[in-house]
């Protein structure tokens, strides 16, 4: 009854195109999001990251959906996107992990945005996996511009790692979650910090990849 009333006064809309949709992301928008192939890329064992799995190509509707979640505060999109991430994680065997860590944002950005989209992307995971989500294990201590917006020629490979691990993660397998994989710099920094803190295998799961 309450949900009927809520629906009457606040109809559920697709966070991308605005048509009525009970799932907050309609099928036609979803159909426009192009899958990323191959879903998973493996890296050699001597690299800090063992694999990167991404659902969509970071273009067209998928990039619009992510921008709406990230910059336009359309947080209703988090639930359907998180469900899709969960299904992929399960399918790719990524949930046989010890810890799940959403990529942190700097506290200034958190104050400005009000939330961390990577954390929201874990919101639809079943409880037993939510229980191993540890946002506080990594911290972003330096405020940096988004790597995708920095011109390639201006990127400084020697820049100090802005991420630190706040705790030891000795011999733990870790799944890092983020919205987008572009240059790979962000997750490399996170992996480097986690390796220093003793992490064993590190896998990455993102919604989109360019
Ligand atoms: Zn739509």
C-alpha cells in the first residue's frame, strides 16, 4: 500500500531517459549500453593487478548513465547498476574474494558530491558480500583531477600515489570496484597501496571501460 502511494506521488523514473520505470533504468536505455568485449582481461601474475572486468564500453548511453550517477546526483541509478555489477561479478567468479574495496574519493570531493559513487555501486550486493565491503581500507589523501580529464602529455607518471592503505591486508584477495576504467592509473595506484599493505591477489571490476 505504502509503495503504491509512493509510486503515485513520486513515480519511479528511468534515471537516464526519464520515462516511467519501476527499476530506475529502462530496458531501452540498457539495450543502448554496449557490452565491453572481452568482459575480463587477465594480467601476468607479476603485475599488481591480476584482472580487470568491465560490463560496458565507456561511450554513448553508458557514459551518459555514469555521468548522471556521478555528476548529476541521480543516485537512483546506483541500485540497477549495482545489480548488474553483482551478476557479472558472480558470473566471472570474482566474489570468491576476502575483501571488496570501492575506490575512495578525496574527502573534499565527498563533501561536494555527498557520496562516493563506487560505494553506491556495492549497494545491491547480497548481505554476505556487503559484509566484506571495506570502504575505509583505502583512503585518498591527495586531491587530484580525474585522470581521464588530464591530457596525456600532462600526465605525470612519477606523481606520488594519492592513495594509502589504512590497514594491513596480509595475504588477502581483494576485489576493487570503480565506475570507470580509463587509463588504469587510479586502480594501479590503489593496487600498489594495497600490495604494500600485504595484499595477495587483486582483481578489478568496473561498470565501464574506455
Ligand atoms: Zn531509459
